[in-house]
C-alpha cells in the first residue's frame, strides 16, 4: 500500500468523465429555468406548465446521472479490493466481510486493532496497516457521500410528481412556482457535487454559519411530500427549525454534516412507513431541530414512526441498516457522537452532537 490511499483522485480514476458529465448536466438543468420554454399558453390566456419539456429534460438527464453512478461504483470496487489487500496482509481477510462495504467503521477498526495485538507482525507494520485501513475507509465514505449528492439532484422524484398533476394543477401558479423552486433546490445540490469533485482531497472547510442546512431541509420537505417506497406514494410532513449562527468560525466537513442529517430523515421515513404497514394509516410527521451552543452543534430528528426496541440491531452490517451505518461512519470521521433512542409510545429520535 502506498500513499495513494490518502488521495481520493487516485481512486476516482475516471474523474475526467465525471467532470464532463457534470458540464452536460448543468446545461440540461438550466433548461428547467428557461421561462420562454417551460410555459405554454392555454385558451383564454392562462399560463400552463409545459409538462412535456420537463419530462423530456428528465429523460435527457438520466443517462448522465447513470454514467456518474457507474463511475462511482467502479471506484468503490477499487476501494474494496484495496481494503481486501490490506486485510490479507494483516491476516484478517478470512475473518471480516467487506463485500458491500456496509459496516460500522469504528467497530471494524477496533476489531482489527484487537486482533493485531496478538499478531506476530512488527509494531511498525501494525501501525502502517491501521493507517492504510483508516485512509481506505475515509475514501469509502467520501465516495458514498458523492453518491448521496447524486441521489439528491436526481430528477426522478419530481418528475413522477409532475406526471400525477391534473390539468388544473398545471395552471395553478402556486404549484408551478413550487415545482420550479424544487428543481432550483436540486440544482444547488448539483453545484455542491461539482464543488466536491473539484476539491476531492479537501477534508474540512471554514464555516461561519449553518445556513446551508435550511436549503437541504427545504428540499427534503418537498421530497418527503412525495416519498415513494415500493412503488407506493406516502405523504410525510417535515417541520424544522435551524439555529444558523455559530459562536465562532469552525473547520468542518459541511458535506458530511448535510449527509448525516439526510440519513436521519431517510431513516425516519422508513420508520414511519414501517409503522403504517404494521398499524394502519397514520399521520406521518418528522421534526428537525438544529441547536447551537457555545460548545456544541446538535442535529436532532424525531419521528412518530415504528419504535425500534433493539437499537444495537441498527448497527449490524446489513444492507437494511445502510442509512444509519453511513450516518455513524460520517459522524466517526467528524469526531461527533451519534445517539439513537426510542421515544416510548412516540417514535424514534436520532441525534448528532459535535463539539465546537
């Protein structure tokens, strides 16, 4: 293992292809905001949203999103092979399963440290392998974070919503401008993705406020209003309140913070659906609070969904636990503390605490 494990761009071997697809995507996204084309005139002078243009642009965008997704999947395959290589050198290849890269990083590293204590390897090699593994896991999380952004600007959710609208909805000015605003929020996620690609090896950035969380929460509010699970549409309400002012500038991976918050919301949606499937139709509600003190930043997400009694089961290496495991892994690299509690007869609460 050499220092390439510390360099994200060495893993994203097809970075030029991703950058080219991004240039194409940005041009295509701008079509959603071309006032001269996105409206058509009805008889009687009424303005109507041009659904066909939105549908066609959506279809045009999907190949680019698929192309980027495949590039990231190829990169994750390389990460997996590098991890297997180091585990083999450590004598751990047969003991630890890494086929889907979905596991608790902190627990994974602790198991390797414990096993290496009884190893005959030199102290220098043990230290080197642990460093290599930490670097590889960091790469894995950055790649998963890029896939998260890809999902956030995928136009599929809003395209399905537009197709369900009736004729009267398409001439309703309130609905029209909500749709345009929703695509604008997704466009912001696309620009964030572009920034992440340009600054692949940058871990933290200086931030003076948490205004960015308002935008991601507003996007989630619109997405969950049309949440699709197993081809069934669910209406989920989100209320949020964000304290945006920080007592002093801090260095933080803002992308990871947004992803963790999104993971909490995604898991809350699954909790709500699980409760409805088991208990019958319910009012599905998610409450988000971002609290800032002189010493900490806290993200707190509550829902009135299914109460998961065995919290530890959520950290087992399982595809069904991907959302929470990703949040925990990102929290680990932020030196943050993730907590999950069952609210008796109320639902679930997910929180992250970061020391300033």
